[in-house]
C-alpha cells in the first residue's frame, strides 16, 4: 500500500549554519519525487531527516497524515539506498539480500522458506538470480548496485529513500540503471524520494522534483515545468545540459521600439516579448536566458540576432557542442556535427524570441513564466 509523505517547515542547523531551512513539500502516494541540487544543497540532510537518522530543529514529517517525528528509524519502516553499496563482504548475494528480513524486528514475520522465496523473486526481477551464490568481490559495480537495491526491495517498505544511488557507475551503466530504477519503482508502486545532483536522472525518473539550493527549495514541479518555466536563475541553471546561456543586458527603448542590448549585441523585441516585459514593468537590467538547443548557428555572421566567434567546437557523435564568444561571455550551442566550425570563425546566432527567458539581475527571479 503506497503512502503519502508530507514535510512541513523542517529546519536543521549544524553549528550556526542551516543545512536546510523551512522545507515544505508533499510526495503523493506511489510517486517518485526527486530532490535536485549540487553538493551542499541539503539533499542528504533532508533524506536523513525523513529517515530518522537526524532530527529536525523544528517542523514536522507526516506519513498519511500522522507525524513520524518521534519514531526511531526502524519504526518508520523506510528503506534507504545509498551512494555506497555497503554490502557485507563475507556474505553471499543471497545472504546480503536476506539480512534485512532476519533483523530482530522482523525475524518472526518470515520462515526460512518464505525468506528464500522473497529473495529469489526479487533477484529475478533485478536479473541477478544467477549471482546469488557470489560474494561482493566477485561482482561488477552495476551488479553490486542491484544487490543493494534488492536488499531494500525485499523488505516491501512503506517508503524508498535513494541518496545518489547510481553516482559511482560509469556513464553507460548509469543510463541503463536510470531506466531500471524507474521501471522497478513503478512496478512496486512504493512511494520514493530520490536525491541527486544530476538533472538527467530527474528527467528520466521523477514524476516531480524540488530544486534545492543552500538548504532552500527554489521550485517544485514536473521536469518539464522546471525546464520550460524556471522561476529563477538557480532553477534555469540547474535544469539542462549544456546549461542555459545567460547574457546580461538592458531593456531600452528607441523610437518606441523595445530592445535587449548587451555587450556585443542589440536585439529588437517582437510584439509578444514586448508585451510580456511591459506587463511586468520596464526593468533596466535583466539577464537573457537562451537554451543551447534553442539556438541555430548561421555561417554568415551578418545573419541571426547575435554575432559571435567560435571559441571551441566539440563533435559528440550525432551532434556537436559549439562554444562561442559573444562580447566578454561564452555561450554554448547544440548543433549538427557536420557544421565543423573552425576556431576563430565568425558566425551568427538565430533563435526564437518566444523561447527566451528573462530574469531580474538583482533578484534572479523570472520576469514572466
């Protein structure tokens, strides 16, 4: 039975510094909810607070409307999957996976035959049933990760807490395990919280996510909402690879025509963009945000909205990433690898003004969403 998790106003200080402050979010029953942010954002602290490893200074944590703040970790019946596999080296895979079912608070729940059946069924689901008699030293990184997941899955917990569970895997295996984790979570239906610094994991796995920065939630939404409608510069920078391009500029008017003017460029606003800016008031200094995938490189530097110079060109298989100089800034553009741009080449940049983002330079907040 899936549960609903509600976090209300929790804060935690270590010394004089807040690790997390006034966090509030809700995880729906059966949902995979992600905490996204860089190191130091407060992800692990939040997971430890939910799991009962740490106790908040204030606030509450509820499961299906009932507070669990005073319950010990073992009483909460949550399963945690860590970045470190933490397997017992002297146990076989089967013994590692069986161990949680033989804990003192569960030992009377299952017979030896039932434990064996649960472990074998879980191993089959994870496609590691042929590894049950091996020891951790005989496993690859990906296999160890599956054993760690299996050890959590056998318990049939009320909630999964996954703290950067695939961070140590190579790129190809990470890509594979993202799909496997998503498939397993949907198959089991267990409400889950994932902590990760990788937006690709959020896009591939999460139903919704909270973007964390310095212990504060910046925005909560679906991956599409966070990518397409960021509320501030932090969210815009967090979502996307390569990250969004940011150019400082001013909003100016000449002969009743609105322009975005910056170092090395002056862009005439179309009627739709001008209407959005006017609706929110005329901000003198703003940040223009353009996604690398929303831009097109023109071979003629006189074409497009911005003139630029090629700084680096990186072919990446089916596509390439071009780093361009615009005034004193570097911009990245995703383009076909056939472009084969030369360093120092003068080019133009085209993009739709319907896809740009504008942020206030002082507050970092989006002018419109």
